[in-house]
């Protein structure tokens, strides 16, 4: 066997093994967490790890955050994407991080402090009752959050309320999340809450859908 084909075989074996363990991890997590339950704070190390950050690294590009915008991050968890998002909206913009679990928001606050950012606002609140006025947000983004919420359409209606007319909500989902919803499911939830599809990115493994708020 040539040296190149041996290396290729080893590489494929490593990739297959990695995939196998990741799918096994997904199944174990699924068995340990009921549908519609928030991901426990003790799982922060799983949510925020280098492999996952690599997998969803384009999520913020796809969400289209712009300098000067007021952006809602619903369900930041330990804040793996919060600092990057806050830097993208810049000092003229505002990043509002809302999570139902105080333990998650405490981790976000620590990161924000360490990064020396002053444009981040944090709230412990439910997706059903966002502590924000009507039509006050330019953009919202959720990364692997919506399927954890027992009534996703109700949560999206609340996002609809706080978004300005023409505002965008961006949702990223990834296959390894134990609650992973198919694209068609996410689209049906968004349509039911008064949004229309504006952009779609990705594949079955990792997708982002951006929806525009209908008036
Ligand atoms: C799987 S974690 C994702 C964290 C982060 N977006 C990421 O991708 O790294 C989901 C987060 O959504 C939050 N969450 C779940 N249900 C929620 C609700 N009803 N209202 C607000 N936040 C919620 C959880 O507390 C958790 O921090």
C-alpha cells in the first residue's frame, strides 16, 4: 500500500471515530434532558468547546450583525458568541443578552467584564416575557435555543413584538444539539409567528435561517 493511501485510511478512521463519539454524545445528552428544558448550566463546557465553536463559527456572519445596531441575543448560554457579537455591533451599538438561567448570565457577565466591553446589557428573563419595549431591536439571533423552549411560536411572537418593522431574527441550529429541529420545522414556527424567510445558509448538519418581521 502506498504511504499516501495509508495516511488517507488513518484520517478516515479518525474522522469516523470522532463522528461516532459525537453522535453517541448527542444520544446520551438527549436521554438526560427532556424536550423543552433549558440546557443545564453544568453543561456549559459542552456548549462552549473549541470543536463546537469551529462548527458554528459562521453563525454570526450569517446573522448579518452590523455596526451600530441594537441586537438581542436570546439564550447566550455561557456566552460563547456574546463577545464577538458585541464587538461586531461596536460602541455605537448595543448587545442585549437574555437567558432564563441566572448561572448562564453570570458567565456572560464575567466574560463581558474580562473583555472590558461597555455595550452589553444582560437580563435573566424568559423568552416569553422579554424585558424590552415594543419595536426597540434591529436584529435578534438565537443559536441552538429555540427547540429548548416549550412553545417556540410564543417565543418568536415575543421577538416579533420587540423587533422593529423589517427587523431580522436569525436562527442557527446544529445536528449535534440533542434538540436539533429540521429546517422545515424552524420555518413553520417562524411563519406561524409572523416572519417571512429572507435568507438561508448551511446544510443538514448546521444551518442558519434569517427571517424578516412582517408588519
Ligand atoms: C444550548 S444553550 C445555547 C447557548 C448559546 N446560544 C450557544 O450556542 O453557545 C441554550 C440556552 O438557551 C437558554 N434558554 C432555554 N430556554 C429559554 C427560555 N425559555 N428563555 C430564555 N432562555 C432560554 C438556556 O438557558 C441556554 O442557556
